[in-house]
């Protein structure tokens, strides 16, 4: 190993130095100082709030008033709350549909971009633009595209003679769901496509050439070479995608604010509405905490379900 | 990226993993008509769908009001006699410049803070390797997976308790919780590619850890720093739920919050300025992106690949 000089225990000469000199040379001590800013920020603003959120969910805290411990009352209340279960359903539907479509389209786009096309790098840069633009601002553009009166889609369909009146995209529960899912897919595909493309580029072309000589069909090449080699990166990308789709807030808030009649409320938006807007911090925190088990299951499925054997990422099978 | 570096490896700064190979592969086997249908046409459709909202944004922002609402006399896909009225109104009759300034200020400050913290943390995890460093590395990755949506309510009470409510400082301190895990993870990958020998030489010459970091590691990991910085800026600019929860007064808002809350007044003529606001809020990021595409892609893929 090249790093022995750095990992071996300090030579005996060190021990005769003063305590201060020994402290300065100590790994743990310098490690402590180097980690200090990160630990402070992550401790104060990530770990502490995480625990405090769980605590808040067991209290009846309101904005401007410290709560008292009320046990599982918030959760019992949510258990009987139809709106909460609707939000759970919406969140699961939103995550499932959006993730599956995002993956399918993202993989397709990645395969297209991996081909030999003119203006390759320009096209690739352009594809990523929806990911760069702030979600809220593009969501507002979608809000306008799906406007009940001036929607360009309604206008085009009307002039093509498909429909007679305007479609109330964000006014009908199911249509509204479809619209926010579409916007989420639109925004998520570039990320998945570009990361999968980076994975595709590590696949050696000689594998494809060999398979072609052996007479493999396009589908066989895809399912026997491309997909297995891509599995590790798919697992990581889809885990992130599921995570961020499940906890999505801004897209819904900018487009529908949970309406019409709670049809597009996700758990995050409901938590904001109850916790911050209505001021019942305890209940909002309970909804947010209730996301954690769902989240763990969703991540578990996408991580362990997609993760294949370790040799694919260079490890050994156990 | 995490491959062990052999002792004889030339000392080169790790380049961002660009997407610019020019291998033709077996593409020459496909004849043009076939490629037209299987590649160019689907690609064109996808590009149109991906870019249409931006076209629509620009079009609405420069369209006079009467053309916006009269879709029978004017073709809505085109614009006759474009106007700068909406943009003018946005810049001189609202607090938009102020919001833009807030967004920039918060993003730059939070990015600087988290780059500082994550350079130190990444270096400590990869090279100082104090006891438990690998566990800390794993914990930082787990922190990456904690979504803001489950933290904003307790954070609101904490921000209130520290007296930071409605202050940009709250965002500057909170945004690094999203940025540090990401940047640390990315930078750890870059630091691993720098040969140990360089550090050993410097140690023998009597350099301190700090000098090694500043004079040797950072210059070599510059592409990683740029990637982490660009990506962090984008994430800050994009952030919504914390800003929505912590900021209340109009003059303190950031662009995403202000556009959503300040223009929604039920006025049928609001669309022009709304779209102009969305356009102007996106433009700085798109310009930044166009200059640093390679770094951006390497940040995106690097953090996932590790």
C-alpha cells in the first residue's frame, strides 16, 4: 500500500515530545477540528430537528405555544382522518406512476442520446435544462399551460376539432393528478436520462460488437448486456428519484396547493397546511413523521429490489 | 472515480467526467431512413416537449395583454408586436430586483459556508482518517437522504427560538444541511484520486495539515470544487419549502417564494408579469449552467456514482 507512512502508529520519538506537540500530531484531534463545522451544522439543523420533529408529533404544540405531551393523540386523530389517508394514497400514486414513467422515459432518452447523433453535446446540454431551472418557476409555466380558460392545450385540441369546450385541467380531481404527475415527470426525466447516460458510456462497445457478431437481436443486446451492466446505477438513481418524488412539495404547492378538494394533496403539502398555515405544529409534525416508514419502504423497494449482485459493481458475491 | 491510484500515476487534476465521446460505434450499420424513425424523430419530440414550457414562458412574458386573452383573433403560438411592458413592470413596480438580490445573497453565502465545511470534512474523512472516519462518511451519506419535507416544521420552531425568523441568515444556516452531505460526498471522490505521495512529501518538508490542504489538495481538486459549488448554487436557488416557511415579509423573500405568493391576486392580466418573473428567475441559472455544463454533469453523475 502506498499509504503506510500515513497509517502507521506514531514512532517512539513522538512520545517524548510535550503533551501539546503530541496532541497536535494526533489524528483524532486534527480530525475533530476538521469535522467541527460540518458536525455543528448537521447536528444543529439536521439531527436535532429530526428528533425534535418526532417529539413534536407527540405534543399539542401550536405556533407560538409550547405543547404538552399528549401521547399518540395526533396519530389517533390522523388514523380517523379521511383527508390524511387521501394524501397517503395520492403520495403513493404520485410516486409510483411518476417513478415508473420517469424511469422508462429516462432510460429511453439515455439510449437515444448514447447513439451517434449530430450536435451530440449540444443536445445533451439542452436536455438537462428542465432540471436546472427552479422547479417552482417551471411549475408556474405548467400552471399557465394548464389554465382553465387560456390553456394552449385546450386551444390546440379545440382547433384540431377534438373537443368542443375548454378542459378544466386543474379543476377535475383525476385530471389534476395527471397534470401534476406529468409536470413531475417532465422535470425528473433529464436527471435520470443524464445519469443513466453516464452509466451507458462506461459499457464497452466491444461487448455490443461481439453480441452482434454472435447474432443477438437488439432486444437481446439490451436485456442481456445493457440492462445488467446498468443495474447498480439504476438502483442508486431510482432510490434518489423515489425519495424526492415521495417528499415532493414545491411542484404541488405552485400548481394546485393540494386542490381541487384535496385531490392532489401529498403528505408534505398536507403537513405544511396543517402545521404552518393552520398552526397546529404537533399535527403537522405527526404527518411528516408518518412519512418516514413509507419512505423507508419505498427506498427499500427501489434499493434492494433493483440492486443485483455485487460483482456487477466490482465487488464479490456473498 | 474511487479506483485506487497507482504510485506511478501522473499527477493530473481529475477532470470532470464529460459526456463528449465521439465514438461512432456500430451506428454506421443503420441507414438514414431507419435512423430517422428510430432516433431523430423520437429525440425531436422529446426535445420539443422538454423545451415547450420555456418557449411558452418567453412568449407570454413578451406578449401584450390583449393578445394573451384574445385567442381567437391572434394565434397564441405567435406574438405580434412584442412588448417589454411586463418585464418593465416587474423591475420597476415590484420588489423583484430586491428578491433577486436576496436569492443571490443567500445562495452564494450558503454555498460558501457549505463548501468550507465540506472541504474540511471530506479531507478529514479521506486523508486524516481519524478513528471512526468511515462511519462518519456513511452517516454523511445518510444525511443526504433526509428530505427537507420532514424537517421544516421542527426547524421552524428552532429558527424561531434562535430569533432568526424572517431573516436570510436562517436560510444561510439551514441550506448547508442539504448541501454539505452532497458536496462532502462529491469531494471525497475527488480527494481519493490525489496520490498520497504528494502529501507525504509535504509532511516531510514540515507542512501542517492545513498547509497541505490549502496548497496541495485544493488546487488539484479544483474541478471538484467548481462542480460542488455550481451544483450547490443551483440547489439553493431552487429551494422552496424552507424559504416559504422561514420568510414572511415581502422584502425578504427569495424569487421562487415571491413569484408564487406575490403575483397571485386573481387578476386576469397577471400572467404576463408572472411568466416574466419566472423567466428572469431562471435566466441566471441557465446562463451559469451554459458556461459550466461539464462541471454540472460531473457533479450530477459523480455524486450518484460513488
